C-alpha cells in the first residue's frame, strides 16, 4: 500500500481522536457547571416535595422538528406533548435528590395501547429510581385507569365513575350498501386472513377474520387486566370481577381498592402534606367544603411546583459524554411512493386524511444517516399499518444497507404491521410493547368498479386505448378472469418476496413461515412467541439496547446522546454501490371518500397494485 493510500486513514483517525478530546473537554466543563449549580441550590435550600406534570393528548413518541424563525412568531398551537419530553423531565426528577416524586394530572389521553404502555413503563422506571408517583385523574375509563394503575397512589374527584368496562371490537361491512349505489369492490388477497378490504368486499364477517379478531381481543384483555391487577395488588380474577361490576361510583371504587383517595385537585397539597398518613391510620378525612382561611393556615401542605417552576431547583447528576450519538429516524403513517406529507391540521376530521410516510423522503433521510460517521447506531421508529408494497421494499432495502455498516434497532409504536413489518424485518433487533399490533405478513390488492353507479346516474364514459391491458389499473368495470389472474400473479410474487425478507432478517426457515404469515395480525406478546420480535420496552429501553449493540459500556454515569434526524434538503441522494459481501456488524375517489367518511382513515389508492396493508386498526 502506498503512502498516499494511507493518508486518508491517518486523517480519519486524527479526526476521531480530536472529536474524543473535544467530548472529554465537554464532559469536564459540564461536570464543573453541574457542581456549581448544585452548590448554589444547596445554599438556597432548594427543596421540593412533588413536581406536578399535566399529561394527555396523543403523546407522540418523538418531539416535532424545531420550528423556524417565522413559525415561532405565528399564533400557531403549541406542539403536542411528546414522550421524548416526558422522559427527559422524568430523568431529571429521578436524578434529583431534593424531590420526593411526581404528581401526574391526567388531561385526557387519545393514544394507542402501545403508547399507554410506554407511559406505564416511564412510571415504573421512576418508581424504581426511588421516587413516588401520584396520579390525579378525573377519568377512570380503561385507557386512563390502565396507566394510573402503575402509580403508587391514585386520587380521583368525588364525581368520577369507574368506567373500566372491558374491551370491545366492532367492524362494519359495506358490500351490499355499495351495491345499491352501483359500486363494487374486487379484492385479491393472499389468504382469508389478509382482511384489509373485507369491509368493502364482504357482506359479513368471515370465520378467519372472526378468529383473528378474537385472538387479538382475548390477548389484549388478558394483558390489560393482568397489568392493572398487578399495579393494584389484586388478583387478575378479582380485577375482572370488578370490571364486570362496573360502572362503580367513586366511593365504591375506593372501597374496592381501585383508587386510594377521593379529593379535588386543590386538595392534593393537603392530602400529600399529611392527611394521607391520617387516612392510612384510619382517621376520617372525607372531602368537605373548602376550608376557611384559618383552617387552611393550620393544615400542613406539601410543596408542589410545576415543571417550569421546578426545573431550576432540581439537583443534577454529572455524566460522561461520548463523541458519537444514536440517530433516530421515524416512519409514521401510511407508506406511499413520493414525499412524506402531514395532514393540514391535526383535527379528527375524516376528509383531511392522515400522515403519509413517503419513500422519497425516507430514502433521502436514511441515506443521509448512512453517511454519518459519528452515528454509532440507528433507531428506526416505525408506527405504520403499511401501504405500498413497492415503497416498503425500497425503504427496507435502505435499512438493509445501513445494517451492514452499523447496528439498526427497530422500535415499534402502536402498530408496525404489513408494510410496517416489512421495513422492520432487516434490522438486527426489533423492540415493541406487548400491546403493539404487528405481523400481517401478506399482500392484498383491489380495484373499485363504478360502472353500476355511472349507469344509475346516466353517465356515459367512453374510453379509447391501445395495448391489451392499458386499462388494467383504471378500468371501472369489474375484474375479468384474465385481469384477476394478473392481479393474483402480482400478489403471489410480492408475498414470496415478503416472506424472503422475513426469512433473511429474522433467520427463520422460509418453508415454515406460512403458519405465522398469510396476513395474520399479532399482538407484540404473540409476535415474540413467533420470533417476529426480540424484546419489549419503551424508547428509553430502545436507546440502551442500541448503545449495547454499538459496543458501548452503558452505565448510569454515561449520557447516551440521541439525535432526531430530519431531511436537510429535497435533493436526490445517490447511494454508494452496494457490496453484498460487506460484513454486517456482529452485534377511484368515490370509494376512497366513502371510506374516509365512515372510518376516518386515509385509504391507499385501490388500483390493483400490491399492497402490504394491515387489515384493520384498533382504537383504544
């Protein structure tokens, strides 16, 4: 090797060493600053009892991209509270020696089961750090109570009702209704379990769909009641019996041990300041009229502070810094060709549709990540029920490329199924929650026939074409036998490709996959038993696992730097040539609008092209 050929290696090593020196200097300076701030807090006798944290809404996993100069000066609504922000605050509270714990004020969740399990995990992590967690909730329905049951104590106002009534699934079938309009949906599916278009193509539930919904319903009910029972120190049978007795008034819930106190939020400071101990000793402390001024002065109050008030008073813990970071790329929404797009406004209005994860945007971003030398590992956050088979394949290819250079961990959100699973399969490690919906390894396609509708409306459409199959994807007539055979061939080809991706990525025998594939949907717990995922955890757990895959020695003295990656520009990024021998690290609009009106969900283009699409969505 010539001296010229060695020079790039020398400069590369020098660059890495200089970066480490800079990181060490940053650690030293950060430690000094932490010590100084802690000394000042001790001099001021900064002591807190509890930090009050309102929490609610959709709770997205990652924070929104930073707003630009103009956006910050517009009267835009505040971005939703993210779990990224929540976990950062809870880590600071866990580090602080001068605070007892947290009081969560529930303000109405609109999140999926996987997200709610992440909140439970954050609560248990804080308790494991020695902090007390109190939940005040005016909601005692299933989503809110499920989260609250992870806390040390649950406080509810007098007018609340325990409305944990169980779990229920509903589905509608529109085939006969559409036929009255002259609309027909032709569906080609890999198996009866790939039920994505049964709503439009069937008149009633099929045995396979009923079986699939039943195993999902039963597994979810089992894990929900087991978790709530464990959190309240009850047996699962007792918890299920109480659910069967519901609804229960607040006093009944208190007597049954489902909550710990009945109080208004303006009484929390007094309850936490001493009246709780009197309750536990058997003294009567029932809610009464607001106290007089003299009575209020004589009652001991806990010192409560909001996060904005408390953040400057919390004692800090110094940690070492690393020169490298863990990158995060998120795929959220339907997988489509083209750029990603967001709904014009985040409101539950069906015509506005939902988020779409475009392959052009994702490829551009992933190729940027591939070239980042300082990125030690990639967390690919997937929360999608799939979509375009082609787009899924192109994104999955890029994940395979990155995996050959550095560790890739897929962290699944509420759902990562069909195309959402396809893009996940090439990763070294897949982490989800036990309630995550995943799998649905299969293919489906459909074409809408509006010929009957046009006849009813006396609309005469004339089309001219050259080429035998020129109208394959646009024809408004029902599928012919020949067209159905063409669609079926595409379905089989895409399904075989999907299975091969799963076999390669999960190291499973290709010939044994049909039993767990063919469109079957699984909970995370079932998927783990079928070797489709590797572990359970929330995003913090995913960061620690990614650091482990990167070869880092992880302990409490180390800061794990995490960076959300956003596209820098709209240009096409040419990928480097792919070396297969490179050693990987060891470690039609009528039906569309009708669907939106009835389901409130964006539907993919139903033109007959293969789709890796989850058959249904479960709203928790």
